C-alpha cells in the first residue's frame, strides 16, 4: 500500500474489505485493543493501522515525532491513514475535506526515550470511576443487585449505581465503567434494560477504557465481548460496524479522560496489575454532588 500513490478511496476500500473479511467477536476485541493504544485515531484509522502494521503501539507524523525528540528511521515504510485536509500529504491532496496522511509507529523511530502510559492498579481505577460517577450526580454502592442485572445496575431516579458485592475489584471496575458508558452514550437508558446494541456499545467502551489503563480483568476477551456481539449478524453492513466503532471509541475517549483526571500521579515503576480479592478496596458510598459538566448522556457524534 505504501509503494504506490494511495487515495482516500483506496483506504476506504481497504477498510471495507478488512471489515467484511474479518468481522467476528475476536476481530472486534482486537480492534478495541488497538484503539486503546492508538489514541487520537478514528475507528476507521485504527482498522487501517492494524491492517498495515498489526503491532503498532503509537503512531505520529514526522513533525509529531520531531517534537518528541525522535526521528523516523531512514527507509521506514509509512502507514497511510485518512486525515483532515490540514494534515494530509501534499502529494495526495485533500478530497472533500479529507485526504491521505502518513504516520509512523514508535518502533520505526529513534531518538529521545519514549514511554507509553503506565498501567494502573485496579483499585485506583475503581476509585476514580466512582469519582466520575459522583461528579455526574450518582452515588456508588456495593451490595446485592435488586434485579438480575449483570455486574451492576443504575437506579436513575435515586441517582445511585449498585455494583454487585461478589465481584473482585477488576470486574467491579468493568461493571462500573459499563454503567457510566450507558449514562454517557444512551439518552434513553433511564429505566431501559441493558440489551442489544446498547449492551454491545457499553461493554465495548468499558473494555477499551480498562484496556487503555492496563487493568483489564484476568479473563479472555471472548468472555467479555463475545456475549455482546451476537446482536450483530455474521455479515453486517460495513457502515454499521464503522458507526458502532466510531461511537464506542469517542465515548471511551471521553470516559477515559474523565477517569484520568481523578487518578493519582503514576508510579515511576508500575507493577503489572493483579487480581485483588478485597471487593471494597477503593470504593465507598458518598453523597453525589453537582453533575459533571463534562458528562454527556446524548448520542456520540
């Protein structure tokens, strides 16, 4: 793809072909994991980057790497993505406000040391998720669920989120992130049951956020994702997957930013996250304050 002139249409066809050929719960989890590390990229570009360089972990254009004190290794083959017209390659030119841009992965650069964001202990993430809920006007409690809800349940009239008390800390964090994703993505979530596309979106957003923070529970992606992708047919329209991916990535980015504001400064040498057995660590019930002005319960653009 990098040896010839590439157009936006070429990238669009490559994206569509890859989605049609590979759609599955495994592929969906793989794209979410890629979106977790490829921050700032659209879902379409995440798929394109993964297609061209499966192990990419952080990409940027030449000017971006230069600002970080690094340079692209001579002869490194660039990764083509779709970007706004202000960022496109001059040789490609903009097409309806968009064009082709070239980026390189950190593995294709040399220079100043570059480190990715450290992993976070699950109890810190759980506590920060609770702070996000409180800032949005909801208290968080541990206890038996009032219904057959899976992991957690939101009582919107009481402005309360109940997280099952039999969950360990990592799974409690996933369940709380799931509820917060619902509140930010689904305008009509109040009183509605968690099922169908809404469940797929909330589960996926929570999975992306916890993956980015490095504290996903010690269970396979199939356990967390496969049960929700069944709502999508085996051969879904590409437009549907692109829309779902775009909504999930945008919502997860907003939720992650909100969580990050409440996290303590990272340790210099973070340890690999482990499963904790104290289900109450870092989680306490508090009276909710004023809603977070950054909260968005409407549909993701």
